[in-house]
C-alpha cells in the first residue's frame, strides 16, 4: 500500500472482534513450580529449525478476574528461568479507547498481586497488544478510515495527533500476507490477522522486550558498580608487596559474570529460524533501540576491562620495582658477606 492513511477517520468501527493482551515483564529470582512447557511454532514461513522454536514454561493460566465490570484472563509464563511474562487478556472494543488508560492501571495493579511469589525485581517493562481478527472492508480501507484512532491507541494519547505523527506510527509495520499486518510502536502493537493467529507475533515481540529489560537491568547494575568503584578510591593495597584489593577482585568477578550473562541472553534470543519472525524482530529491535542499549552495556564493560588492564599494568610495574629492589638488596648482602670473609 502506498499510504496507510487514505482519508480522515470516519468515526469508530461499528463492529470489530478482537482481544487486548496486556503484557507485563519482570526479571525474577523465584522458581516456577509445576510449570508446563509451551512451544510456539512458526505459523507463517520457512525455513523452520527445531533449535529456533520459541519455548516458555507456563506456571499459571486462565486465572479469571472480574475487574471494573470487565472479564480479564491472566496467564503467567517464564522464559529462560529468570524472566516472568504476565499476559492479561480482555475483549477489544475500539469504541472504548477513552477508557484504555484506566483499564491499564487496573490490570497493572492486579498483575503485581499475581507475581509477588516470584520475587520480581524493581525494573519491569509493560506492553499492550491490540489484536484484531474481524474488521470492516480490507486492511487498507480499515487503516485508511481508522488510522488516526490506531495511532492514538498505540501512543495512549488522547490528544489529536498531527498527520505526520500518524504516518510515522503506522509506517513502522510488517506485512506478510494479504490479510495480516503488525504495526509496532514503543508502547504497543496493533495486530490484524483474519486467521486470529497472534501467538507467534506476540511471542517474538515479548522476547524483544525481554531483551530490552535485561539490557536495562545490566546497564543499571554496571552503573552502580562503577559508581561504587569511584567511591572506593584506590583499587590497590599499598603494602610492601603489590596486590589487587578485594574490591578490585570483585570488579573482575562482576565483569566476568556480566559478560557470561550477556552471552547467555544473546544466545537465548538469537532469532530466528524463519523469515517472518526474523524480520519482525528486526523491526522491534529498531523500535526499542536495542542496539543503543547493547552499546551502552558494552561501553561500561569495556570501562571495567580498561580499569582491570590499568590495575594489572600498575601491579606488574610495582612488582618489577620490588623485584629489582630485592635483587639490589641480595647483591649488597653478597658484597657484605664477601667483605666479612676477607676480614
């Protein structure tokens, strides 16, 4: 399609069948008991490799709550043992856009109650999926009529958006077939699929968000460690024999652990075995600025590496001076002993 906005909005859709999926993602330390495996197989394209199939562990599912007059179903699943994903599902009615912000707050509060046993960290990510199966006309005509509303929903913005902002929002999309579309924004995605098959798209975007969260956590941890290092002062024990301080040893250990965590994260999220998932992940990666976050983490790891290299050079230099001093002392002792034998 040449333009996703073909005309001004012509009111709200009179009929639309879909689901809102609100996802809340935390890093956790608690274990998921009695979990069962959930496998998300590629739906759209080949090639498909067994090692690239997405796998989760479902710890709780179909927990139904009646909240503010809405029926909401909650599912809890774990990815790679340390990432908890809560999905809250409720029917989608585009005519209720004005209440979305209020609904998100209610759902967030309920999600926090459900995850307490997993000991979640302080940082988290939230994302909302608007999944539409039935719609009026074609995808092109639907977007042409309701593009302004969709852009406002994705940005959770009640004010009237400028036309260029609407265009930019809707342009960030991937389309595989005639009857499916995924528009990806920073806070949410609008998914249209006449088959009602949204699991693969949601799973890929959730894992991109998992990666974003883990980069944020690692970046924050490195900032705290580097700040603490600055407060500690000298990284060396200034005794007769040079040696690294216990804190500097902790820094080395922390850097090694961070590098291993980073490699583990990248290996777990190395996408993917099919064309659609890979292209969708690339779109999400750009939208979430994953490369920028990764660069920030790498820069801090490099700083720690530079500090260690400096410390190693200073230690070697001091060790060399100490060794030279001992050699001089030994030579002097030999001379003194030789003189003592003469006299």
